[in-house]
C-alpha cells in the first residue's frame, strides 16, 4: 500500500509539473500584443460571446420557467391531496426535484447567458483596461466551455438515475399505484435528460478556437491580410488555426460542483 501511494504521488507530481503548451495559454501574450492586435482580439471575443448569447439565454430562462411551472403544478397537486396518499408523496418528490434543479441553475449560472453584456460594459479607455477586458472575455469563454463539458458528463446522468431508482423502489414498496409512480419517475427522468441534451455546447468549440487565435503571432504562420482601414481581418484569426489533430494537449484540470453531482474534468 505504501509503495502504491508513493508511486501515485510521484505520477501526480510529474503531471502537475509538465509545462502547459503556450498555444493553449492565450493569457500569456496579452502584454505583447500591439494595439491593433489587441483591438482585433477584443472584437473577436465580443463576436464569440454575442453569437452564443441568444441560444444560451433561451435555454437558461426557458428551463427556469419550466421548472417554476412544475413547482407550481406540484404545489397545486399537494394542496388537493390527502395526507399519506401516493398523490401527496409524488407531489412532494416532484416539487423538491424541480426546486433543486432551479436552485442549481441559480447557484451555477450559465456563463454564456450573462457574460456578453458584462463584457461590453467594461471600460476600454486605457491599455490596462483593454487587457483586463480581454482577459475577462477569455475567462468567460473558458468557464462556459468547461461547464458545458461537465453538464453532459457522467455525473450529470448518474444522480438523476439514482434519484429515480431510489424513489421508484420506495414508492413501489409503500403504495400500490404503479401508474402514478411510473409517471413521476419516468417523467422526471425524461425532463432531466431533456435539460442535459438541450444544453448549449457552442462555447466548447469557441474556446478551442480562441485559445489558439489570441497568441497566433508567436508561431510565424505568415502575414495577415489587412482590411481597408488597416486593421487585422477577424476572419484570418480563424483561418490561421492549426488542424485539430496537430494541436498538443497540455494538462488542465477543472473541478465543478453541480446540481447533478461533482465532477473533475482533466484534459492532456
């Protein structure tokens, strides 16, 4: 056992000490950017955030409204049910489940839904303010990508299955009302899976592209075309990205606690 622990710690130290590829670290070159380059990247990040905003907000507010309606319906069902009946139990379980889902959305807000407006409101009068704004925009896209990845991870599916299995067993042993029990369990599971699979995923691709575009001037990929006003063409930032297969993977770890569980997401 002691040998296993030592080996594990040694392997962990090796992983932690591996340098992160510069191509994957868009924060490392912000001070090196010329004014025109900095402005171009600010515009690129703004475009990414704005393109993602509508879909993210529709999902975010739509599901909150839906769960609010479920809570209201279950309160109504609870009020007209008799104590100790299947209807009373299923109403409480449904109400608690929908409430927990809503609270989870409040505690871990969807970054892509609120960050675009915050980004646009940030000041840009000085060089330091523009760098801070670009850093916030990059962090917003990275956070959104991480949460969108975790939102479809194993933990997002595991706890709803456990919740459904637990209450299906409990109610089946306590009551002889298979129709109502099946409606609660299957309906809740379908709703949970619907929220998971309709969740936004666009930030994942945006982050993969943006983190390669910000510091592209370091890698000598040829001169960029210039627009009519002498500014870098934003389309070139995408065109200069290396192919996916050629991209090195630096070790990254993200931990997130979500309503569906806690997950550790590691990439290499």
